[in-house]
C-alpha cells in the first residue's frame, strides 16, 4: 500500500488531505536534494498538502539505527501543531513512528484515529534479516499491537495479516481488507517495446528478467546474483536489478566477485518511464528471503500484474506474496534462497510459450476483476466508516 496512492484516492473522493512524512530518502537511504539540511518543509503535491519533517536516515540498517530513525521522526513531528484541526488521523505502518505520531495528534485534537498495516513490523523484525532486529522483535510487536488496540479501525492490505491481529485481541469487525487500485499503471507507455529495449541496451533475442525497487535485506538479492552465475553459460539470459537500497553496494561487490557478465544494475527511473520498462522485460521478478512469510505484500506486485508480463516469485511457499501470485494466476512461484530453482523457473517461462501467454494475460485481468472490485475494499470506504464511527460485521 502506497501512501501517495492513498492520498490521491482520498483527494479524488473529495477529501482535504494532509500528509505528514519525512524527507524523501527511499530506497536510496539518503536524503535527496534539495531536501538536505532542512528541518521542516511544506509543499503541495497533486493537490495534497505535504508536511515534511527531518529525521535520522541510516545508510546501513540495524535494530539500533532503525530505532533512531523512528524516534527522530516522531520527535520532530510531535513538536508541531496541525492547523486547521483535521477530522481524522490515519497512521500507516511500516513506519511505527508514523502510527504513533498519528495517534498522538488524534488524541491531542480529540478526533478518531485509524491505522493501516502495509507491513507487520513485529513480523518484519523477526523475518527480514536486518542485523539485531530479531532481538528487539518482541518490543516492536508490543508497540505495534498496542497501537492497533487503540485504533478505532484497522485496515490491512493482505488477509494474512488478520490472524496476527485477531490473536492479539483486535476485534475482527474493526479490521478491514483494503486494496490499492492506484498502484496499477494509469497510462500506456509512449514508446514501443522494441524502442524501450533498444534504449536500455537489451538485445531482441535476450530473455530479460527484471527486479525493480528496493535492494534490502528482505529482498535477499544475492540469490538472484547466484542464479545469474549459474545461468551465465546461457548467453540469452539477462538479469536486471533496477532501483536502490542499503544492500546495493554489497550486491555490486558480490557481482564482481562472481564475475557475472549477465547482470545489470540500473538506477531509479522517473515514474513516467517505469511502466514502459516493466512492459519491455520478459519476466518480472519478486525475490524474498525464505524467512519472509506473513510480514508484507510488496506493493510493486500489482504494477507487475498490470504490465501484462509474467511474474516469477522466488519466495517462501506460505508467504503472502506466494499466495497473491497464485491467486492472480499471473505467475509462477519457486522456492526462496535456491538459485537453481530460480533458473529453472526462468527456463520454464522462456521455453513454454503457451504458459507464458496464459500468465501474461492473467495479470491485467486480475487487476480489472479483483483489484478494481468492490467499493468496500478501498481506502475511502475505510475513512467513511471511521468518520461515521461504525464497525462492520
């Protein structure tokens, strides 16, 4: 679930939306120009008021650095007064501090407080592989669930989150599954597939496997590099890692040690180019550490489905990502942390044209039929229920 997309959905529904957030820094994990050195700032983005607060941004992730990241954002955001007074505050997890900041201001203003879980932070601490995180997972879980118990309503982006919350005492009729329709591309790529591939330097005969987005601990992209090393003798396979993250330098170093000629590291691209690049690839890859199970559902998956390109998920079979890919019918799931299984999945897609076409067609159809479905599954309905003070049975 993307905060920008939620804000746009609420704006389109006629709400006056203010976003409290940090300085832009993700997935590079360094504050971008021209935001560096600023303590606070305010801007208007697509008709949405955005209030920005500085905070500590760690280049390397650990339990301690993440704690400083969260605490510094809360401290800066809590030292301001929101005017005019909102009718409602919504906290969005995976920023634990963002959730507590929303509750703080809701209590101060005497208005309802709702919570959206895009990730489960307690589970993330257990499963993500960030150094030291597992040792503080119990504290993170207590903070997260205490926050959820205090919310008037809770929204989740995956049904797999529900059991975790209900087991902690959150009433089932206050939990609502929401889907993010705006994650799908909203415009057709301007350039043809051939033109984009030429611009990217991808030969027409190459079978391009593309990862996009964050390069962090959870993604465990060393698995992809080891798969690329296994696939190196197959001259027509190219692996592309598009994006940034706190593990990018380590991954580039590993690629050099493995001497893989069939891997490209590409920087972030403007949004206007992103959809066209997805559509120009042959396979869209989701790779996760095998320990990642029920902590998250990557937001990029919906964009992958909408691109009309088969998805290959190298993830734990019981993970929320695996369940979503299987439900969509738009991709294959192969075991996590096994480079040979990843290569086998790629070769199956490259060699079975009927299967490839079936999966490619299923993605856009799934977006249309499921993700663009009932009004009861969108963020505006969640807000309407909060404002009305209602629960659903």
